[in-house]
C-alpha cells in the first residue's frame, strides 16, 4: 500500500497508511476464531463461547493484536528498507470494526541543510621536528635488544642487575640447610634464593669465602630456606653483566639496516618523522572537522547520535575486555554518558557534513581505491589480499570500508582547500601531537564496525 508522505521537519517524515475496513474485518474475524478455540469460559464448552462475550472481555487485546499485525506487515514491506535513524514512532487510534484502520510511522532521516562554508577554512596543522634525543632513545633501545651476558673483567663490586656465579652453603644452628657448588644468582631479581641477592651487593670477587646472615623471603623457591633467617657462606666465582654493543656498521647491518651506522640513524629518524607526520595530519583533520562543525549549524537526528553513542560505548567495553575485564559488567556514570553523548553528537554532525561535501564536489571511491586499501590491510596483517576480501564479504563489511574511504578522501580534499596554518613547535611537541586522543581524530568515522575492525586488527 502506498503511503501518504508528509515532511514535518527538515529531518522527520510522516508516512500515513490506511487499511480498508473489509481487511480490518477479516483480520478481526480470524483473531476471534482463533481465540474462541483456545479460551475457556465458565459455563461454556470449549469453542462455544459467544462472540459478544469474547469481545467484551478480550476486545482491547484483540484490537491491539490486529493493529500490530498490520504495523508489522507495513514495517517489513515498506519501512525496513528505508534510510532512517533510530526506532520509528508510531501513531494510531486503534482498530475498530467497520472503519478503515489508519496509522502513521514517523521517521528520522538525514536533515536537509546547505553548507555554509567548507572551503578556505583556517586550519591549524601541527608541525614538529623530531628531537634528536628521541632518535637516540630508539637506537639505544634497539641496541639493548642485542645485549648479552659477559663476564666482568674489571675488579669492581657486585651491583644490581648483575648475574653472580657463587659457591654457596646455608646453615642454621650449624645444620646445613642447603649447599651448591656453583649456582647463578640474579642480583635484584632473584627468586630461588630470594633475599640472598641483596647481601651480595657491594661484594667483590676475591677467591675467599665470606659469611653473612640472610633473611630469606617467604616465597623463595628454595623450600629449605624459605622464610628462615640463616647463615650463608658464599664464595663469588664470577660476576656477569649485560653488555650492550656500541653502534657500529656491523651491528647496524646485523639489525637489518643498510648503510651501516649512519644508515640506521637516518632510517630511525625517518620512521620517527613518519609517525609524527601521520599524527600531525590526523590532528589537522580533527581541527578541520571542529571548524566545519562550528561553521555549519543544523540539527542532527537523535537516532544518529544514539548510533554513535552506542558505538563509543562498545569501543570502551572492548578496551576493557583487552585489559582482562568482563565487558558485560562495564557501566557508565551519568557524567560519562553525557560526555560520550557530546562526542557522539559531534561525530554524527561531522559525518553528515563530509557526506554532503562528497555529494556537492562529486568525490567518490573507485575500485582502485578499494584495491589499494585492501592491499594496505593485507600487508599490515601479513595476509593474502584474497583473505581480507573474504573476511569483508563474510562480515558484510565491504560497503562500510568504502564509506570509510570516502570520508578519508573527502577530508583530504578539504585539507587541500583549507588555509593551513603552522603551529609553532614547542619542546617535545612531537610527543604532544602523538598523544592527542585518537577518538578526536577519528570523530569523522562511522560507528566502529566490521570494516574498521579489519583495519584496527591490522594496526
């Protein structure tokens, strides 16, 4: 049945449907016949209760059931495939014998609005040079990964972090509790003789025994001494320490860097710079979206905001799950929900603006764009392209990925049309840029779904 469509606001449509009286009568008749077979009333045999009595006792329920039949049919046949947000509101005066049944669905749809300004927008684009100390720290960390134990040849005392090979005898009241001709003790992180390692700090390898009282920890793995205070006779046989190699051409090449030490320095700096540039671009996108939302004023459908709100909540639950918590038990305070709703409203409005810009400027995503993105995901995950395509098809997420790509292309186009303003770099600015919340930079995106999950897993 074709509805009457009425625009009641720039983002609400009222669809009015009418069912002829004869169809209403037939459906009422069917319901009452079914009810008559099932109901048992005092004084009447099963199936023999008078219709008038059934109407008197069950009329309201039957009318509601019949109304619901027509509403469900209409929703499945006419409404379900439409683009709308949230749950449609229903208006009806109810079913009445001998009258047409009229009812309305009120849908929230994309608002009609004109873009006020989206070109020549002043946008701060953070810029920053990578600090040399950060490059040095990355190189130091890489070299630390190549550290190995080596015997200390200099005559120095034991210090925390050393590995000490020692001859050991532990006694209590002259009774030998434990003895070992040569055992390795991890100074500062000992577990077997926990408590003894602190007694070694400051001692030197001398070739002679020394005696000391030791209180062993209750959780020492050596059961004979755990929780006891005993006398330990110790001879240090050797001291070893982790030695980190100096940066050299050979070490750099062993780590996979071409061009020796200088090549490694350049590659590490380039990687740092790539991360900073990516973070800066994401922040510029977020700054641009903020300006566009401020410049283009219109109402956002509550149902769309709710979609983004639920997506944000689900993302936080997933984060809690990764921390070992039960996501089903995650709750949000009123203040948290209010904050999330504000972020969701911003994201909903930003998504509508980007969609409008794409329509006005004829920005689209072609097959080559999709192939390139799928290849990126496949490379990042170390999987075949066909495997990623299969995942997207199985999860019905291909269109979601296409929509996400369209938003990114639109944002990049908008940045090209903007007046980009450099932000004066400050000390440690590259760390500040990287620390900006991802939620702000991703505010443009659709609620996190299967397509985005494929990309998130890839990251």
